[in-house]
């Protein structure tokens, strides 16, 4: 299938979704999907949050983290950068099955637009390598991994200090003293 029919199909799907509740999802993601090639050529880069860079530099640092409140605050900073930890229950979104289906269709349309936009770059893997986009992508993933490691370490320390969540895993019940 050539690029043009896929792009036209995705555009038609987006226009049809614009009339329903999926319009917000499409509107929020359309700019990112269309400008995806800018990341490939190194003109746009995802910013790595400072808390993740700090975690990468020293994931086991315990300076100034000698109280449950300070451990909890650091874990909250990591949660803001990484999203919820695996021990957190999913937040209720209040959407019914129809809304979830519309949002899934909107995401599929955005994926098609993103794929179509990046298909315009010939020898994309070479372009990403030469522009430094691949290297930056690896740096982002390494910082995310370091942040996850630090969050797990801090929750373990929170358990050791007998802290309540968020300074410990959600399931942990501190012992009464």
C-alpha cells in the first residue's frame, strides 16, 4: 500500500473522529504525530527531566533522605517524571466502553499519521544515526531505567524506615511502634 492512500485513510478517520469524543485525543496528539520526523533529523528532542538525570548520576544516593517525608517527596518527583509505579492501582478514568473504543481508534489514526510522516524520510535509520536521534533515544531510555531503579530503591528504604506510602510500596503497612 502506498503512502498516500494510508495518509488519506488516516485523515478521513481523524475527521470523522473530530465529531465525537475522540476529537480531544486526536487534537492533543496530531501535532506530535505530524512532527515526528523532526525527532528523526534531530530538530526536536525530548527533554530528560532533572530528577531522572540525578537518578542516573547516583541512583543510590541517600543524602537528605533520612525521614519518611523526604523519601516520599523524592518518590513523588520520580512519579511525576515516570508515571505511576507498578504497585499503584490504575486511576479510574470514568470512560464507558464506547469512549474507550473511540479513543483506541483515535490512537490508531495517530499511529498511522506518525508512521506515514516518518515514512517520508528515506533511509530513516541512517538519518537517525547521523542526526544523533538514536543516541538521544538511548539516553532517554537509560534515564528512565535509572529513575525506575531509584524509585524502587527508595521504596525499599522507606520500608526499612517503616514509612507509609508513598515512601514505601502501596501495599506496605508500617508496623506500629
